[in-house]
C-alpha cells in the first residue's frame, strides 16, 4: 500500500487492502515500511517505521498476529532514484508472511 509524501496515515485505499489481507491471510504477518529518498536517512528510517506501525496497528486491531514490523527507510527502493527524489512508488508498506 502507498502513502502520500511525508505521510503515514492510512488512506481509504490502504484500509481496503488491509481488509483484504485480513480476510485472505492465515498465520502471522510481517510489515515493512519504506520511503522515497527525499529527506535524511535518519528521518526516513523513522518515517518508514511510522508507516509500518500504522499498518501493523490496523492489522492487529482486526485480530491479526504480527511477527515483525520494521522500517527499511530509503533502502530497498521499488524505483531506483538519486538522493532527494520524491518517488511515489517508493512510499509504501509491504505486508507478507513470516
């Protein structure tokens, strides 16, 4: 699911994805938050964690068990960019199995 620039709140679209994950998944889940390269490494690491926590909180509120919620910050980009680039596809949280 994707996030706006410098945001970690869940959009209605993200909440729909979470609802689908809850309905279709079995077992504990892992959540990884990501950012684009705009901002410092430290800021992006913290923002990625806030994104992971936002998704994790929504999942656990619906009874899902989590094994992991972490940030990759601006590492592990979906779209490779230089530093300081606002790339919407890099502002995401990824949910998977443990």
